[in-house]
C-alpha cells in the first residue's frame, strides 16, 4: 500500500472513531480549594449562591484539569502569590472532589517547582545537578511515584499531560529545544519517553497529551509534532493552548486544526483557552488597553470570543476537548491572589458567573 493510501485509511479510521468519541468540556480549576478555604462565594447568573462544581456540572462540563508541581514550596514568593501551591497532597485532595462530583480528571505534570510555560521551564531544585542521562530516570521515578499514590487514593487520571506548554522543551537547559531546529531533540525525546513509559505502566487506560502553545505558528507546530514522531514519543492527543491575545485569530486557529488533521492522525484538545473581560487590578495589563486579541475587554467581548471559538471548534471533528484556564478566579470577598487576571468565568467584582460559560456548553454536542 502506498503512503497516500495509508494516510487516507488512517484518517478515515480516525474520522470513524471521532463519530463515536466523547467531547470533553471543562477547565483547569487548580486553585479552587484555595478559594473555597477563603470563603469565596460563587454565584450563578441570577446571583444565587452555588457550589462551583455543581454550577460547572449544570453547564455541561464533564472533565477537569489539575496542575502538579514537583516541590512548590521552592517557588518564589511572587509565584506563590499567583497561585503556585499544588503539591501532591493538594492535588490528591482536589482530585477526590473532582471524582466525587462525577468529572473525568486530566493531570498536568509541570516537571517544575513553579510555572512552566514557553518563557520558563525551570528544573526542580531536587534535580539540580543531576546529569543529563540520569534526569530521564528522575522523570520516570517521580512520575511513577505520583501515579502510584493517585491510584492508591482512588483518583487515577483519565488523561495526563506529560509536561505543560513544552513548545521549547522542558527541564531547561537540559531539555531545551526549538521546534524549527534539529538540536537537542534526542534529549527531549528521551525525557518524554521516560514520562510516557511511567504513565503507561501505572495507568494503562490513560490518554496521554503532549501540550504546546504556538498555535499562531504552523511551521513551529508542524515541526514540533514531526520531531515527536521521529523520536517515537508515545502519546495519544495533541494539546494546544489558544489565547486570542497571543495565538492569532480564530480563523487562523481553524487553519492550524485543518493542517493538524491532514498531517497527524491524532485528536486535538484545546487544553487552555481564556479571554479578558476586564483589566481591573491586573498588574500585567496596560490599563489603557481596551482591545485584546481583537475582542473588547468587557464581559460582552469575552462572551463573543467564546461564541466564535466554539463555532470554529465545532467545524473540526478532530477536536475532542475544550478546557478554560483558571475559570474559578473570583476575588469577591477574598484575597487569594494579589493581582487579578480577569480571564476567569466569574466576575471578580460580583462573584457572578459570566455569560461566556453559557457559550461554552454548546461544545458538548455529540461528535
């Protein structure tokens, strides 16, 4: 069978599978326990107080994402003030609440003591000075231990991210790469294979996600996942971040999703998405900025972004998940984080659910 025919049958099989697949709708609610402990009031659209997990369930959500740091006690004071606190005990406790409420669980390994993203992938303090070859053993042993604990506690994840926004690699400088260059992919490939191997052994039914964030750049996205194929990295799902202020327009995202379907026989999930509704008390935003990624910085602007995003995702049968990042942010009556992001799904000023959440539920329609 020639390559063209083989590719056709692979894609045909994936399309048939998608017809019977489940869409996952949810969010990364990693800071929710901190808000609950601080007595935060979550209100529905009409101002009625509700438990947030109940509200999410009412809106059709069926999965939740939780981040895990190696030793968040080693994070800087600034990062702790931004919500870095998720050690294994914390994650197990939150995961029990998630499972009890009937949601599927996505575990997001950061392989860092603090935020891991395209600008930073700090090697955990406990692995400082570990030789490159032995670092793969560290990843394998740590991943295995975490999953042994989660299995024992009855919170086995259904989905696992092996790294967070690792477009430029992880565990810098050892595992740093550039998706447009050939350097150091053997090292990153070895690190990812070590993490994936541990996940397969401890959680045989799990779906593995490799998460990148350069959706605005097809050359980088294609280059990255092509390198993973060359490295024979074991994973099931392509995970993307999509924020309109950083990752291009929604029509461009649609082109990237079409290209991923043509070139890679794997489903895609948007594992992080969000849009501003305000810049109040936000130390990172320009207070004069009224437009973000082409959308007004307003409640209506956030709703319109979400409507357009869901409309676009529904056009692509290879997209099987949509997760909002930090939907639980809610400064109403508390001070959990020092500076607000104003990209969640509750109004920081009133505690009320925002209309963008209503738009999200349309994604849940069967594939």
